[in-house]
C-alpha cells in the first residue's frame, strides 16, 4: 500500500520551529501545594474543636457533681439541728412546778363555778360591786352582790361550808379578808357568803 505525500504548506513550516507539545498548558504549582496547605490549616482547627468539646463535657460533669453535693447537703439535716439541747430535754424545777400547778389548778382555790354571794353591810354604795368585779376578774362567774340585812356580825367575814376552809382563805386573799366562819346553815344555795362591814378596807 502506497503512502501519499502531501505538499508542505505554511502550517507545516510553523510547526517545525516549535518543540513538540508546546501547545499544552503547563500544570499549575498551586494544585500540588494546595492539599498540603489545607491539611496544615484544617487539622489544627479540628484538633482544637475536639479539645474544646472534651473540656466542655468535663466542666458540665463537674458542675453536676457540685449541684448534687449542694442538694444533698441541703436535704440532710445537720447534727446540730437533730440533736436537742440538754436544756430542752430537762425542764427546770420551776417549769415543772408551773406545769403541775396549771394541770392541777391552784392549791386550795375553789372551783370557778362556785356560787359566791357578796353582801354589803355598810353605807358605802358600790362596795359589794367592787368585790364582785375582783372575783369575776379571777374567773368566778357565779358571783352576785346585794345589801346585807339581818346579819348580826360586826366584822367582815367569809362564811363557808365544812371542808371549804382553804377555798374561803383563797377568796380572802383575793379580796383582802382574813376572818372566816364555818356555817353551812346560813349559806342556802351559795358555796360562800362574804359579808362586808365597816372594817373592810
């Protein structure tokens, strides 16, 4: 098979003056260097982010532990609060006597439901009413005042039934009387009768 020879023209002549492959563009140096630069930048950033995340998680766990400790200490009462003092456990002798008197009532005091009659045997108006007010202030509700008529005693006296001497003496301390007579016959429906005479101050 024969080959055909074409006559040379100006294009063939121009190609002889240039090296082969000169028409191809030289590869860029940035394409070779850029991957190394990216590695040098991205790897430290990723390492820094990783360290920051680990440190953040560690701080959160520490804070949670501190909060738990605080809550525990707040919910657990201290030894000082749970241990009562000796003074609270052992009341004083005075407090014991006060409690006994409150529970048993004042020794010798008659019941506040006792019927007490106050009779005024003087010319001083309101004398019996004053004594009634004093007794009512002490809690005695059934106290009445009237004028004394037909009583032969000349001294201020508290009459009482047998066995009620201590009650009469207690009332005498309240109203300032120290003369007591046991006589159930004069009492009627009253537990005590107080006769006020001129010697009553």
